[in-house]
């Protein structure tokens, strides 16, 4: 994503566009990628992962606990939103 980003409290990040990678390490599988719309399922997953003390890595907001790097509002309309057929958060249910 070539867009300016701002640090937003995670509690306000619903429906924002991610400006960073967020992944669980190990194994290093992305939970969020730049350009992806932040959904309620993603926020719930991040909250649960932190509660369970899983190691989460943030490519831009690592130094800002409780915040996510999101695309600035002025840059967001230029992004294309692709809706996947399935979500990694749906598996195991």
C-alpha cells in the first residue's frame, strides 16, 4: 500500500483500511495485510490472541500498543477492496 498511514486505537479501527502487516509469530501467517478492510472478526481475533498471550507482530505499530496503522481517510477511496470467498477466521467452527 502506497498511502499515508495514521495510528488509530484498535477500538476505533473497525471498517478502516489496514496500512500494515499484522501476523502471529510463529508461524508467521498474516492476520492483516496492507489494503485489507479491518472487520469485527479481525478485531475479535486480535483481542483473543493478545488475551491468550500469543506473539503478535505489527509491521508499523509495534511501538504503539493498542493501535493499528490505518490508511489515512483521504487515501482510502483509491484502494480496491476484494472480498474473499472464505476467511481464515471462519475455519475451525
